[in-house]
């Protein structure tokens, strides 16, 4: 029969088990190390890796673009074409069309998949606002699926009830680099003859069942904006597996000029100019190996962090779809204030910040910000949709219960914490444990 354990033996045993599993071993909190928010000493006093970072070795290629006088990628070839080939290979995509930004990649993909004025697109509400904007730019209504609180991504079970005869496409977002559960989404799309456009703007090298994000739907869209894991200041890409669709993307992003399958037929379609410059491509080409190496590093740190955090009551790590790998643009978890003596999430975030761990609350319920009201009250939308439809649409925003929960309970840290040394990553677990241990005192002060 097992003997009852002394507290010291329990702590020593737990520490040994955790250490063997490679999990952070937190110091036991005491009155001496009270929370920094209440005047104690911060757990982490050093900084965190900055972003973006660059190498001097990139300079010659960028200077070469400058000296060549060939800065625009109009006419094809050059570094932009080299980047397109390299990025497509990295993803296992048929091709890649490099664009000026993630937003313009999405605008291109929606156009090519036939999203037009008066259509509806089923969208993840938990996303950067550009995902809403690109639908509105096409004068289509973004109809929000709900968010699954366990995954923070589109809840496939909420899609079908939102499909109408106007629905043209589904636009899931691999938010924070966490792949959506694409099999059920693709199955629903197939059943209702809808296009699937992946917003993979935060999911470079994200994987779902052995395939990369950006190759899982009809077309996938990426962003290379300054904060991204492979940044060029601005930049984007459309990827996919179907040559003809990519030819259409190529044409649309280059003023409607004919390309590939459509060569020789004149400007056969509408278009815009959202070409990437060779400067952007030069920056991106230098970073492919860096992206691969840093993605593995972020993954290893995230696994380690999750193993430590999930032991703390009230911290719920995010669930990924089976057989998938995230890239952690943000490392997010859900926070249950009830397990922290009712400490509000905002105070928890401030307390973690005071401990030297920068974090935030992620996206809020942006659909109430006014963007949608401005759109649906505009002349164009009123012409395209009936007053009843627009009213029903506005009312339906109240039904996004899962998304509301996610917006109110998520805590996220920018991915650079995952690039820090393992000992620094351990400080995150230690800080959360400390706040948990002192949550009653913190809640009283909140
Ligand atoms: C999910 C998501 N979609 C779309 C975009 C738009 O990309 P860009 O800023 O490159 O236009 C972003 C960029 O932050 C994003 O995070």
C-alpha cells in the first residue's frame, strides 16, 4: 500500500518527473516572491528576441536589385519568379503567385474563385480585419461561422446552417498558425459546390494531415508583412495545386494580362496591379532556410511551454486538429478566471506583463466595431441585398457564442518568446504559476 507523501517529497518527486519529461520546473512560490504587480520582483528581467531580424549577408542581393534598375516584376522572371518557385517547392504547391501583400493575395483569390457583388462568403470571425475587408471589397457579405473555443478556428459544425443560395465560398483562417480542421470544411464545400480559400496569412509551413497550409483548399493566401515569420515589409502570395486557377491569379494580379493557359488571348479578364517587387523577393529568398529552422524551434518551445502550462489549473492550451502542426504566430491559451479567484483576464495579462512576460488578449469582437454597419448601410450593399437580409445578417452577429467566449478568454504571446532560450521559456510557466499562487491577493487589488 502506498504511504502518504510529505509535501517536500511530493514537490521533489514532481520536480524530478517534470525534469525527466523536459518540462519547466517552477520554483515554489513563497511570500517573498509576491507578484511584481504587487511590488514583488519580476520573474523575468531580461528582454525577448526582437523582430524582425536580418543578416548582413542579405545586403549584396538587395543592392544588386538597386543597381540593376529592374525593380518591378512586370514582365516576369528575375528574383520574384525565383521566389515563387522556391516558395511553391517549400509548400509542395503547384505554383505560387507573389503579390504585394496578404490582402491583395486574398482579393486575387476571391476574384478568381468567382466571388462577386451580392455573394456571401462564410468566414472565420476570429481573424485579422483584412479577412473581413477582402469580402467587402468584392461587395460580398462576410457571413461568420462560429469559432470553436477549443481550437480558436472555424467550427465546421457551424457552417452549413449559414449557407444560402448566395453563398459562393468558404474562407477559413489558420489563425496564429494553427491549421483549421480542413477535411470537414472541404466536405461541406464539395457538397454545396462552394470554393475554399485558405487565409494562411499566419500559417507559413503549418501542416494538416501531412500537407502544408496553402495547399488544402482551392487556393491559399499568405502574408509577408513586417511582423510575419518570413517578412519583407509587405508582401504576399497565392498558392494552390491547380495550374489553371493559378494562371488566372497571375493574370488578375498583373492588370489582367494573359498568362499560361490564356496566353495569346489578349486581356481576357479584369485585373489589378498587385505585383511583388524584386526588392521584396530578394528579402524573402534569403529567409527560406531561416523560416524552416525557426519554425522547428518555435514548435519545440511551444510543446515545452504547453507541457508546463497545462499543469496549471485554469490554463487551457489550444487543441490542434489530429495529425497537424502549428507554427505559432502567436502562442495562445484560454484563461479561466474562476480558477484564479475571479482575477479578470485584463489583470492577469497586466500581472504577466509586470513579471516580464509580454502578452495580450488577441482579437476582440470586431464585427461590432462599425465596419460592417458602414458596409451594409452603404448604397452598394443596399442595392445588392434586401433590407430583410441585411437585418437578419446584423442580428446573426449576436449568435457567435463560441467566438465571444474566445474573444473574452484568450491570452496570446507573440511568437518571438518561442525563439528565446529554453531557460527563458521556462520563466513563462514560472510566472503563470506565481500569478496562480497569488491570484486571491491579485484579485482583491484588481
Ligand atoms: C489572418 C490574416 N489575414 C490577412 C492578412 C493581411 O495581410 P497583409 O497585412 O499582408 O495585407 C493578415 C496580416 O496580418 C492576417 O494576419
